C-alpha cells in the first residue's frame, strides 16, 4: 500500500448510523439480501452501509427505514446522523402527524391561563388559543375579531397584523414590533416558500402604513421573543412573548407546530389579567 494511501482514502466520520440501521433491520427479521432486493440495490451496498463504509442517499435511507418499520424518532435520528435534514412523518397519515404535539401544546397554553397563549402552525395560522388570548384579541383588535374566518377556521396572524384594526393598531411602537416580526417571517420563508408571499405583503403593509423604506436585500434581524405594549381601556398592557416547540430534537422541523406564550411585563398587566380570571371563574371552581 502506498504511504500516502490514507490521505486519499475516504474517511467517514464516527457515526451511530450503521448500528442503528443494522439493529432496525434485525428487529424486523429481514436479511441483507431480502432488503437489497426490495430496495433495488446490491447486498454489497447494504453491507457497506451497515459496516460504516458507505453513506446511503437520502432517498435510499428513507426507503430503508420505511421497509424496516422504523419509528419517526429513529427515522429522523438516522437522517440527521447521515447529514440530512429531518422530515415530517412518512409512515402515518397527515391527521396523525401533528396530533401529539398539538395536544401537548394545547395543554401548555391551557395551563398558562390567566396569561395569553396560542398554538400556531408553520404558515402562521392560529390553531388554538386559551381564554386569555381570546380576551386580549377582543380588547386590542375588536373589529378584526368580528370578521369572518377562513374556511379552515384558524386566525391568520399576518392578516391580524396588516389589518387597519389589527394587532398593530393599538400597539405602542408598532413599527419596531412589526419589523421584528417581519424578520422572523422572512427568516422562516427561507426554508418555507409558502411564507414568501405573506412576508412580501407584510413588508408592503409596513412600508405604506408607517412610511418605512424596506430594503429587501437587508431583512431585519429576527428574534423569537418580543416586548409588546398596547393602549387599552384597561390601561397600558405590556407583555414579553416567548415561542416554544415540543418533541425530541430530531423530530422538530420547519413544519412543527409551535406555542407562543405571553407573560405580563409589569404589575399592572398582571393585576388586570388576574382580575379578569377571577371574574370569569366562579370562586371555588377548579381550573383544568
């Protein structure tokens, strides 16, 4: 062997992928030959992958994992370990793919009462809201909340922002908040094309409403938490917001549902929200 052979030989990084694939196949009691025939590759290639001498293509890896009945967590762990992005569910129906996280996030915002909390999807459509969020929406954008909803029934967060009576209408420093939200939207649109039209419409609305010159080449910096303050009949209500997701790290994707929790930023806002919950919940009632 030439002295410099090691320099030219491929060096695969240390990986748990070979063991993961080999164990998943063994649990299903499928031989390397049977798997090779099903996937349309050689048994030698299966052996090389399970031996850590070759990395399968993303298409082959997904087909392999489907054939051996791998769980979603195993599938995404394998994709990440092979250097690919995780994906949504491939073995379950679309209604099943979000059921568990939706249930968990709905419980999260329910327990967040008396403070506002919402669950929304990757297209910024609200899928669930607790009673405090619904109340706050009726206070800061009453006319908008009376408009007919989309066929899906969810509230479009971008429509709520750009409408004349929307979320920005009673907000202190609406342009600063709008630019921060635009930054989030544009960052997500980089990996979710369906958001690009919404980002463009939102940028145009901010530009015309606040006479702001938007530079498409320099999108605003994005952040996942904001400070927001509103002028209301209950006085100024101030919040800081935090977004969160649930699930194992390998199962979180750009399509995952997320929750947004609003926390009171001052004692007055906290007092208003706590008083409201006392008024709507009878004394002695047990919260969920």
